[in-house]
């Protein structure tokens, strides 16, 4: 079976909930169907959800993340921070986060061993780290439901005020408190979670609260479920797409595919995989749509091979050198430009491809809606692509 680039773009609009008839009612639905929302850039969670909600209200994000706590931030695929439905935390933890946490622990122990403690040269080994984690967790529990920041915990727990030196002797040498690393490790282990932001929805500073221990799932089954969910929303895609997005090894990806009912399909750029029962009927008659998507949006970051939705000549304008996608303008499943918000609140954009008068009108209308929604909220992208910098410069 062959699936064309045009058909893949139609599926993208329907399954990514970007075409108007496919919009979601709740943040939980968005986070589940997208298999998590990128959350490394704090504003991306809000703007990615906004683009897919039938009624995009900031209060809906607040409800899901902080009142009902049905969506939580956690480290998952490729050590990246995602906002995921609480019900799927065990799957993400078993499929990806547990391995990430083990690597993080090994790295932190190595940093501790190679850096002066600043407290008389005491040995900082696995036993020392376990005690620091225990003290941090117990202190955190005392703060109640509102939680505590890394700085507040460090004030309470002396061990967390100790420092580590990264890249000693190099021009980019840095000295950090242990507290931030310990909290991050506790979060990766699923023992604490990020609570409400400090300073509003665009802030990258969080309070932390204790979390219930994740339910244990078998790793292979969890990885198969993760791959199944990716295929349902992003498929068809190649093995390289799956490896890149999940962070799994080649062996793990093929083992997961072997546990699923999948078929090989021919794509314009090679051979890919699709769920055996995926007929694409949900995207048979797509409605035209335009979207302004934020940095690291799932639609931008969903595939390693993006030729079906991105002209290769535009890649270096829309992605930074590390492969992070900046704010993008979309038309009918294709990245056609970039956008930014200037200091005065204006939304500015530039189209890199001319798709006709209907596209130009729809893009302009969507820019006006976004500008009104953002109002005077200052928006700064953590990963600005070259064209984003040019627009704001």
C-alpha cells in the first residue's frame, strides 16, 4: 500500500486536531491524542493546546494542570519534558523515563565524585545521594499541596546547598547547587512532580510536590503501547521517525512493532509503518485550515523525516542547529512560514511559500485571533529559529 505526502498532510490536520471539525473539548484529550505535549518551553504547552481546543481558554489549562491535576509534567522521551495525562504516567515511565532516570543518576554520581563538596571534602557517593533524596522528599512533604521551589528546599536541607562544578577548567565552567539536580532526579524517578509555575504561565520556574509512586508496568509492553499511540496520531512513519521521537533503540522499536498489528507501507521518502487497520478514513475530506504553532509543537517535532510537510529548503530557517523547531505557520498540513510576537504585542509572520489567496487570508485571520488571545502577554521563545530572530529583530 502506498500513502502519498498529500494524504499524510490530510491525516496530520485531522489527527493533530488542527482542522476546525477535529478540535478537542479538553486539555486531557489534547495531551492524550498527541501522546504528550512538549513542555521544555513553558509557553509551548499553552499554545499547543490553544491551537487544538474548540474553546481555547487559559482557565482550561489551569484546571487540568493545577486544579484537577489530570495532566502533569514529566521527563519522558529523549529526557525531554512533556505534559501528559495522569492516567498515562505509568506507561511513559516504564517505556522511557525509567531508563532516562538511571542515566541521570549515573551522571550525577559522577559529577558529585569529581567535584569538591565545599563542606570539608566529605565523600559524596550513592549513599550520600540517597540521603539527600530522602531529606528533600521529607522536607517537600512539609510544604503541603502548594509545594516548594528548589530554592525553598535548599534553604531547608543543607545537603542541597552543596555545589558541583561542571566542566572544570573550561571557559564554560559552571558551578551549580546540588538541589536542582536532586529534584530533577526525583522527578525523573516519578517521586515528585512539578506543580504550579512561579511567575505565571510563561515561567520556567516551578514548585514541586510529592507524587505517588508510579504503577509498575513491564517495559516492553509499555514501549509497544507508546509506539501504538504514536502510529495512531503520527502514522504512517518510518523506523527512524519512531527512534527519533521515542528515544528508543533500533532493537526496542522493532521489538515494539513486532508486538503490534502493523503493516509496511510505501511513502514518498521510503518505507514506513502503519497500523494494519488504519484506513485514513478520518481524513478523507479535510477542511482547509491555518495554524500558528509554537516552539516545539508536536506537529513540528513529530517526525525526523519531514519532507512530506516541510520544504527541505526551508528547514534551516524554521529549525535551529540542534533540531528544535521554532514558531511555525501552517496551511493544510504544511509548514509554510514562521511567526513571532514583538515587544508591543503585535504578531508578525512571514510566508515562505505562496499557497494562494485563500491561504493568505486564512493566515492573516489566524494571526489576528492569536494576537487578540495573547493580548499583552509577553512571549519569548526559548528556542528561536533563525527566521524567528529575524522577525523580532
